[in-house]
C-alpha cells in the first residue's frame, strides 16, 4: 500500500488521527519517531523556518516543493501540505500539483485567498470569486497523475463573509470533486459541528498556535467526531521556545546546566538520524567493492 493510500485510509478511519506539523526534515523525523501516523507541512512553519519571516505569502512554489521534498524524504508516513493559493492561475496550479506530487506529498490543500496568501489567523485577508477558486480546484484535480493524491480545498470566506459563505464554498468544492473541504477559522465547537453537518467528507480540525483566540480541546473535537486533527505550528513554537531558553541560560550562566535536562543525548540523536544504519551501509558497499576487485584480480591470475 502506498503512503497516499494510507493517508486516504487515515482520513476515513473512525479513529481520530493526530498530525503534528513539521518545520524541517528533522522535526518531521521526530514526529514519525514518536509514533504519529501522519505529518503536516504548513506554510506558516515553512516560512518561519526558511526565511525567519511571518507567513504573508513571500515564498514561491519551488521553495515549497524543495522544502516538502526534504520532509517527505525524511519519513515513511504520509505528508499533508499547504499549497497556499496555488501560486497563480490555473496553469500555475497545475505546475504546483505536479511538483508537489513529484516531491512525495500524500495530500495538499489549496486556498481561495487573494495573492499574496497570508496565515489564515491574520487580519486583512481577501478572497477570490468562487468561480475562480473552482477553476483552480478543477485544475488541481486534473493535474494529478496519481489518483490517490488527496486534493483538499480551503476557504477563508468565514473571516470575510461569515460562516454561511464558508459552508457554501466548501459544499461547492466537494460537489466539484475535491477530496476534502476546509472552512478556515470555524474553530468553535458550534461552528465545527455545523460545518460537519452540512459539508460532506473527512472531519478535519485544526489546532494552531498561530490562533490568538485559542481552540477547543482534543477531547471536545473527539466528542464531535473529528477524524483528522492538525497541529501545523506546534513543533515550530516548541523549537523556538527551547532555543531561546537555551541561549538565555548560556548567556546568563555561561553553562547549560539549567536546561541540559531538555537536551537529547548523543545516542538519542544518532538513533534518530540513523548513524548506525548509514555506517553499516557504507561498510556493505565497501566490502562489496573489495569483493568485486578481488574477483577481477583473481580472474586475471588464472
């Protein structure tokens, strides 16, 4: 079974699946090592990690494709990623889908904001006409080579025109053939319940550290039947906090004693990044090469 088929099964599973977000390949590897079944690659975390800037649409499609390719190569669990606005019109969307598919993602979501896209929890968002968004969704569906690649469509209409408008757009996305629809910002239980009642498809919930208003708890989402919960910026905020505290301790105390309990050990790090397996592979290749040389030399002597 491919990772994309696995992802589709996870979305359809009655069990609530937790999918933390990764900001780089190492954080994706940690997520997998901790036993999570899927990982998210969000634009907020990518922009912070790659550019040290807020998520206001300044990364381009190729930057994301390279970034997601590194995440996908680091793990053997499905990767669900942010495709912003599709990075242009329908032809740009087609290129994006082909590039992200080649990078190894298992699913992607495209939004209906006016370019430049910004984090869905920031102020000042605008949305494109629904006809234009539907054209992009259709282009994305037509562009995928692997029918198991999950194409999700996200709307920010809730923040602009209210929940009714968001639900209407999500219904149109599903009617067109999208695999999943997301109504950004419908984070209260009452709104989540209504979206799930009126929009078919997997029940996606989002718990983001970028949301200044906070979100319901996992227990509340589980009680409402959430099937897939994303935490797109969790590891980014955890890493930033840990690095800040570590450097503050070093500057203040000239030692890591105050924070060293939070460090992984050298053995833990090497286990995570696979040093032993890499070294063994080097040895295997070298031994195979030596055997080949010996065989040739022995043949010449005969």
